[in-house]
C-alpha cells in the first residue's frame, strides 16, 4: 500500500475515535498496518513504521495528540493516540462545493508531481479525511509541474522547518562562488524565474537569490529562526514588480527573427508605432536581461540604457574570445 494511503487510513481512524487508540489497536485494525500485524509474533518493524508515520502526520500539520492512561501513567504501551476533530476540521462557516473541491484537488495534484509534495499531501489528506467530494472525471486531466532547480526541494523543506541554510552562490560577473548563510523567507516566482527571498545572515538585510545560480547542495544548519511576517513574500514580489515597471530598455530587433518573435511576446513589451522593429522592454535585473539579449546574438541591438548595452556587448566579446 502506498504511504499516502496508509497515512490517510490512520488519520481517519484517529479522527473517528473520541477516546483515542492504543498502538496495538492501531496496528491490528488500521488499513496498511493490519495486513502485516502478527498477533503473537514480532511487530518491531511495524512499530517503527508507525513511529515514522506519526512524525509524518505531525509534519503535515495534523494535530496528533498522545494521551496517557489514567490508570497506568508512564506505560508507553498504554498510550492512546487521537486527532481532536475540533482542531482539525474546517471552520463551520467554510464549505466547498464539489466543483471547488475538484479544483483544490487538481492544484494539489499538480504540486504533488513537483517539489511541494508536503504541501500537496497536506491538502489532499485533509480534503479526503473531511469527507468532501469532488467531480471525479476532471481529475484525470491534472497537469504536471516540475521544478528543475535542484535547490527547490531542500529550500522548501528548510522553509517548513524554519532552518537557516548555507549554499554557494555565483553572482553575475563573478568567477568564483561565495558561501551564503541565509534564513529562508519565501520561494517566489517572478517573470518565470524561481528565486529565494531570504535574510542574509552575514551581510544583513533581505536578498533575492536566483535558484539557478546556487551552485552547491543546500546545507541545513542546526540554527532555527523565528517566523517572518505573513506578507513578507508578497512584499518582496511587489518590490520586484515595482523595479520591473521602472526599468525599461529600447531594443532593435531583426524583423522576422527569433529575437523579434520572442521579445515582442514578452510581458509589457511595447512596439514602436513608427518602426515595428523597435521595442520598449521592461526588466528587473540588468545581468539577467543582458544574458537573455546576448543569447540572440546579432538579432538584437540595445539602444538604451548604456549600461545594458555595455553588459550585452561584454558578454558577446567573451563569447567571441572563447570561440576564437
């Protein structure tokens, strides 16, 4: 049985019991355990599985309680486990229609194939254990999202656990990566790029780190940090959007070229009324934009600003030198 099915069965059983269940009762009756339970044999492996499942359930945000027996305190064999329904159920003023539940399931299934498996498992587990139903035929068409950046999954885990991490980061224009120690605030996506918004422990203040420029495995430290304000991620996105709107460039493109096709479809692009090959483009980071424009070679020519023009030119010169 898949682990998620076993956890689902365990949550249902603990929700259904007002007084809780002992470990023996769980292992002998709950789907996913009872099939391997030996009434007069060794169940050590199964007990270890249950201990891991308890940790997984708590990590998913489920309020799992442990109750001592009033007649036999201190005896771990008589501990009872339960999930208080009042702490787990949705507020009474919130409900979902079958169509809304379908969309929630679809969203969770999308992320299930990506790197936010913990979030998606929590969503699916809670929806199913609350007994809400969905319009099933749509579920077969769930899309699949995959985050290619290797740093995404460990950073997502660090965010959930509020752990300070270290990694090597290569800044644009530098040849050697530097080790950064940060407290992750949020993983954000802006203009199709994933970034980590974090508090830099050495430099002080918040920084945005492009995930694709993290060039080492993520190392979790033993230090934890206090939660940041709930709107920290949105504030970071708002600031990036503000910068994007303020920074503009005038670029000439070769008509009918790849550069013309792609840059004209870039968000916020304005085509000149008098010359369809002259584009007004927005950008957030000059180095990232210079990388993008340099990739078009002679198909794109930067007119303004001068610093962007110089950045693109320097990249083309390096490319020419590297290839003789």
